[in-house]
């Protein structure tokens, strides 16, 4: 039995709250309610669909604005009375035009800022798939893997020099340059930032060996 099969519709009066989270950034986008029909419609269409309590009907988010929420995954909580939906928004989520229904000043978790690396990775992948003559990424890749590797070496040295002789702003700027070029290398080899993070997580979990 899956998590969704365990949902206790009777306990919640036929409606369960559904929290929608940005699959890329981790931002909490909105809260809505689903009945059995709304969940089934969400699963079949791949777009988040709620039961509108004010309209008393099924309501697909974005049906008017075009800013749909494309579903990536759905999970139930431990009490089987709440849903967590990971989705990719195609535009502002709130009807007021803000990124989330909690406004532009909503608190942001540190992970949400770091998630921009994933967005940048996607942009680089698009430049690789559809190179533009005006794209720095496309021009760099056209010079071959040796040039990409050379740029990483150059940016690494510049970051090290900034750490010794320059201020914090210069260190941040050089670190950004290095991270960007590392992402270009990974994408050019069909590797992902997620694989690097997974390797770091594996190392973190590995037992510490005490040398005799």
C-alpha cells in the first residue's frame, strides 16, 4: 500500500490540506485542499488540482493565469492526513503576482538560496543543448574540454590569490566564477551537481578511521 492509499479521508471530512513546495528551490509556494477527485485529477494531469471550497468545484492552479504547477512528486505525512507536493511553477504562484502565496518578504531557508545552483545548472544545460552565438557558455564549450579545464585552473588560482591579498567582496566574486565554471565542466560531461552533493553526503556519513 502506498502513502496515498493510506490517506484517512474520513478523519479530515473528505478534504486534506496539500502543501505545495518548489521542487527546485524548496520554497513553500502555497496551501490548498484536496478531496479524492482533486488528488486523482492531479495524478492524471500532472498539474496540481485542488478542491475549491469557495467555488465548490475542482480547480487546477493556473487554469486562468496559465501559471500551472507541474507535479514532481506527492507524499502523505505520517498521520495520513496531509499531503506534500513537490512541483515546478511556470510563473508567479500567487494571484497578487508574487512568487509564493506568502509574499515576497516571506522568510527564506538557506537551502532555498543554495538551490539557485540547480537553476544555474539547468541554464547551462540549455546553452549546451541550444547554443547561441552570444552565449559565453556556448563559446567556452566550443573551445573544447581543455579550455574549460584551463578556466577552472585559472579561476581557482584567482580565488586563492583573492583569499590572500583581497577583500571579502573579491573572494565572493572569484568563488562565484569558480563555481560557475565547475558547473560548466560537470554539464559538459553529463554529470550533475547532485552527484557531487551525494558524494559529499557519503563522505560525511562515512565512519572516521583513527590511524594507529
